[in-house]
C-alpha cells in the first residue's frame, strides 16, 4: 500500500484535474448555446435557397446545369469531411472518421479513385496519416465559422467536378440531434438530384425573367446552394462538438470525484493502520517493561 504522502499527492493531482474539467465543461456549455443559436439561424437560409433552387430547376428545364447532370460512369469520388479543430469531445471525431473510412473501403473495392477535402484539424491530420489524397483542406475555423473562409476549399472541389476530375462529391459531418446525441452523416451533394432539391414549395408552373440570362443566374445560385450546404454542415458539426465536449468534461469531472472519494478512503485506511501500528508498539513496549 502506498504511503500517506503519496496518496495525498495523488488526491491533490486529481483535484487539480477536476478543476480543469469543470472549467472546460462550463466553457463548452456557454459555447454550445451560441453554436446552437448559430446553427438554427442558418437553417432558414439553407431551406429558402433550397426552395429557390428547386423552383429554378423546375422552371427552366431547357437549360440543364452541369451540377444537375447525373454521370453514369462514376470513376472518381470526393468526400468533404467536417471535423473539429480540437479534441476532448468524446467519440465525435472518431465516429465520423470511422464512417468515412468504411465508405472509402467500399469505394476502393469498387475500383473508384478517392480524394478528400478535410475541414478541421482532426480530419486533416487523420487523412494525412492514412495516406489519403487531399485535394484541399481548411483548418482553424475558430468558434465562429464564416462562409468566405469555406469558399476557397469548396471551390477547388467544384472546379475539379466541373473539369471531370471528380464524378461525385459527398459531404460528411456530425448532425446535431440534441445535447446528448449527435449523428454522423454522409450525403451526396454532387450531382444534385431531384430528391435533394425537392419539389417547389407551392404547386403550379414556375417561370422567371432572368437578368442578365438564365445560365448566369442558375450557375451562381447553385454554387451558392452548395456553399450553404457546406456551411450548414459546419455549423451543425460545431454545435455537436461543443455538446459532446460538455458531456465528456462532465463525465470526466464525475469520474474525478469518484477517484478522489476512493483515494480518500484508501488514505484514511492507511492512516488508521499507521495509528494502530503505533499504538500496538507503545502497548507492546509498555508490557515488556
């Protein structure tokens, strides 16, 4: 059994760790509320631009945008992987990376080429370690993501798709369900399907007057639509990250409290044993005299 001094040092160390985890839990709770508000604020824009894109897709059938054209022979696929820049958020990044790796193995079995665009330091580091082909990447988004920071990495993927280097693009991220539950998701964002765009919000025939012309308007709108999908995925992942971190830090604090209680029990037993031994020695000495 360790001595009383060593046990006291362990108790002090665990108490210091518990102070850190409790502070991180409170910080994550504050950031989680802001991230959830940001995520909910982005949802109406994403839904409205989806409706507009659906209207234009149905209103102008004579012009088929390249992003809407389905490619029969898919030889090369790309994945935009959204992860966090920091750790200590439970199995959040592990779950999404496991999903991506499993799909990559399936594509490799089908003989397809694979490239990735990691958003977040954890995904970037992981893809580099497994030797994946990184087409573009983005790290250091901070606590507040901005669309203008995402445009560069997304545009590289769109340009590669338009050039025929990529036949399909998937988006992988952690969807926010509630504080205790985050769901890893993978969605195909290119080519856009009728199911993704959905039906127009109101029945009937839609027609527009385009300025300067239909091609330029539809081209720009669908690019903005893809960017909004990626931005929404990033906001969902950040809300999931802060929720997972808050839960993980709370569990760490609770475990530290349990460890402290167990160590105090061991310390009290060790101290009682030492006292009993000293009394026994005194009694034994007195009896010998």
